[in-house]
């Protein structure tokens, strides 16, 4: 996982092994060893790598592309929760991980927003009200 994620993130960010090595203060050979799985970086280097790519250390190490619609590691704060099926009456089940991350509980009100070009978005009622109130105060 780590080696695959490192290779993909390096390529997405258009960095050569040499350029990445320079950012970390290591040799190109060290990056090559990370990518082949011959060695692993210490926790400090993992944190530096995560910062370079704008991802969490956990995602850098543990992210499984095949469990996330085949998509690359998302930037910090961005999530891929998987796919949901729309029921006969238009209902969907929000994945448990999404409910946990956004603290969505039974009985919460969600507002459905839509943009014909971009799609749908859900926001907790309280989040939108807080946003509107802060905008009024400006």
C-alpha cells in the first residue's frame, strides 16, 4: 500500500524521484527503496511526505485504492466514502464512515443542495445556519 501510494502521489504531483528526494533531504536511491518496498521511511519522513503531497499520514500508509472506486489518495479533508444506491423513493443510506466523520446522527436535518453542472451536496442544517449567521455579521 505505502509504496503504491507513494509512487502514485509522486507521479500525480509531477515529481521525479530526485525532486522528491531533495524535498525530503534524502537521496534518490532512498526514494527508490521506498517505492520498491525495500525499505520504509521513519515516522518523521512519513510526516514530511504527507505534507509534500497534502494528504494525511494515515492515508499515505493505509489507503487502498481498490476500496475507493480505484481513485488515488484524496487531499487532507477530502473523502471518498464509496457508492450508494438510490432506493425506489429516492432515499440513500449515508455510509457509516461519512456519518462518523461529519457527526451525522439519526434525526439530524440535512439540506440538499444542487448544481446541474456539479451535482448534489448535503450539509447539516446547523452548519448552513451557522454559515448564514456569520455572513450576516460581516
